[in-house]
C-alpha cells in the first residue's frame, strides 16, 4: 500500500522557502538542447537580468547547491592563504571546506550572534599571509548580517590584491547588492532562500580579478574551474548540461521581481523584518543578533519568555506550518522565523497571530 498523500506544511523555516504555484508551473517546460540558439536566448535573458540586478559584469550559473560554490571560489582564489570569517554554522562549514581543499587557511572566530566589522580583520590582513577572505553576509544559523560594504571598502583601499568572496545565500534578492562597485571577487546565492525557488542551483557574480587569479592557478579540478566557466560564458552557455527547470523558474522569478520593483521588494523585506522583531520583543522575547546587525530575511529569537518550543512546533504543524526550532546547538533556546522571498507581509502576520493563539492556549 502506498502511503497516504501528504500535504506538505507551509515553510516558515529559513530555507528552503515556499515556491509559489505559478513558479512551479513555469519550471515544468520541455527540455531544450543546451548547445542551441534557444538555450542561449534563455541563458542571456537570465544572465543579463541578474547582472543588472546585482551590479556585476558577469554572473555564472551553477547547477549545484551553494556548498559547491564555496569550494569553487576557494579552488580558484587561494594561492597564499584564505582568511575565513566564522561567526556561525555556515561560515564555519565554509572554513572546513577550505581546509578540505588543502589550502592554507585560518579562521577568525567570533561568538555566535555577533557580526564581522573591518576592525576584526585588519590585523590579520596586515600580516600579508592572505590573498583571500570569505565572508558569510547573512549568517542563517544566527540571524546576523555582517555589513559587506565597510569590509569590502577596507580591502579595496588597503589590500587590493586580496579577493573578497561573499556568501549571500540567504540575503540575495532581499537586499541590495552592488558586486562590482563594492569590489567583490564573488557574491553568490543558491535559490532556495530569498529567491523562493527549489534547492540545487546557485548564481554567482565573478570579477575580472577572480578570473585573472584563476588563470594563474592549476589543479582546480574541472567542474569548478572558473576559467572553463568563462569560456562557455563567452558562448552564452554553461560547461555542462544545466538544470533547465531551475533556469525556467529563475526566469519567472526575475519577471516577478521586475513587476514588484527592486526597491519595493527590498522595502517589503525590511517591513516584514520590522514586524517580526517588534512582535517578538513585545512578547518578552529578545533578538539573538548583535543590535544593528539583525538579518533582514530571518529573525532569530531568544526564548526569554520560556515558551515550550517543541509543543509549539507540533501545534504549528497541525495548523499546516513548518516552524524552525533553532539551528544546531541553539535548538529550543533560540528559534528562527523566516521572512524572505515570495512570502507576503500578510502571510507573516497570519503566522505570528497563529503563534500567539497557540502560545495562549
Ligand atoms: C543555506 C545556506 C547555505 C547552504 O546552501 P546550499 O545551497 O544548501 O549549499 C550556505 N550559506 C548560507 C548562509 C545558507 O543560509
């Protein structure tokens, strides 16, 4: 007997996020050959719109999760050493990825809940040991956003040979990114967070400096060789057969974004973040993030009010919601509410009202 069909709960977890029905439908289209004019047409539409949205000369399309791009940027960037900025679970895993690639790397570790600022890295950069820095913009495990611009400004001004790579997995498409203006070597995001697409695909801005560095390097492997990517980029193609459904979905999301308007989209995310932060503090909870560095796409809430998070999780599931109970070691102590992508302020308010009702019950 096959199991009973299950309606999956609506996701209020910080990834994956719900995919709207019309986007799911847009993904279901006939395959096309990836060495054909019709493919290059699709490629160009997506790539051109991404480049303009992210302020980047060049965007590569990867048919793999962002974890793969962590590895790609390390393999194409580190000759001397990588300085990995670690303030949570994802930045920690990126550091592990660098170690696993066998490059020289060191982590600067800050307590969970804190952000990185230029003064945290200045000393390490002045040693001259590093030619690469990795920064997770929005630490999804802790709900902390480290300001990109001041860190990028320091590196551009004083250490122009250092390549700064930014994981914007849970913030891209919700906050403004000007990759070339800020001098980012790369800035990337998989699509299952603020893009509201299914997991398994990553978009990545790539600077001239990164391509130059990559050209000087060997033993990069093949799949993640940025130089190979660039050769195909020139032909408006990808090196290997890409995930066409993701490309169709991304094309549809980019049209939604154009219809909403970028400023309106970024404003909607700020408004939803404001709603959730205010709601939490009014209920005797506090925010886990360093003040002033709270994420715009998710809120990590310290459970000061002592709610039974496991009971709430189970009750919310009966209401058709998937709640987050906190990442890893924070489970139960700090829980997170996502407010990113296609979710509307009304849906967020309804979710919060449901939590209020269940907590009071
Ligand atoms: C979710 C997440 C990742 C991992 O993305 P995958 O696409 O699953 O590899 C990396 N970094 C951050 C900040 C994330 O939130």
